[in-house]
């Protein structure tokens, strides 16, 4: 993995500097899967495109204090399936309000299976608790290339405790490689690219 993999061109004038005052006036682009035509609308037009039985993938942070059930009522789609797209550490209680959860680390087969799952076909899985503060500290140490002993010394805990935490991290995130943890740490802003530049070059 190289830091250049994360580079892309984005004109300064296209970068939003402040949130729009009325959030529902944010721009909404639609794609007609049959004709391939794109349309440009506003977020308040979204209910016009939703029907009972549809699947809506949502970034939980974008809904603010609005719950999936409130969204169903507001759009008039009681049969709407709301799936959370987890891109950062999110409170477990928040995720429990959704019909399912997708992770940016899920393989394509898992994404397809969850999205295509008919409403009410399967019981919801038990949600994993988010990483604890200590586990996040250990993730940072791992992506910086530290060994278990170095992590133990830095955090004043035993090597055995470090190993236990690492097992819990794998169980919660289902990430089994340093490269995967590095991406997780960057996406969730646990580390800055400049802090792990040398480590990334070695992965």
C-alpha cells in the first residue's frame, strides 16, 4: 500500500466549506438503472423515489437525531428496509435501530447478500459492541508497527492483555491484517497519514 493510493484530484471550489443551513436542500443525484439517465434534485425529493420494500443504505451520522422508524413514517414507506453503512465507530444502540449493518470492509458477496435480503426473511444479528478506548489505542499502536511487547510497555499493561485486546479487535471488526487495520484507522481518523508514512511503505 502506498500513500499515493489515497490521492485524487478535487478542485477547491467543489469542496463544501460549511454545512448547508437547511440540510434537506442538499443536492441529490438519481440514476435510472433502466435508461442510465441521471437526474439532479434535492434531498427533500427523496420520498418521491422510495417505495415499500425498497432498501435504503444510510450513513447513520447523516440522519442526526432522526431514527430509521421516523424516516419510514416521514416518507410513508413502512416497509422500507434501512441499512446502516458503518464508516466509523458508531454507538451500538444507534446501529440496533437499523435492519442490518454494512461495513466498508465487507466483501462484495456479503454486501450483495445483505442488500438483497427480503424484508423480514431473517432475524437480525446481534450487534457487536464498538471498540473501547483501550482497543482504539492498541489499533493505533499496531498500525504504527509496534510489537506486542512495545505496546504493553507503552500502555503499561501485560503482553497477555495486549493479545487479548487484539483478539477482541479482530472479533469486533473482522479485520485480520495490518493493512486492513491501517485503512480502518485512517478512515476513522485514529491516526494521521503523516504519523504512519513509514509503516505504510512497509505494508
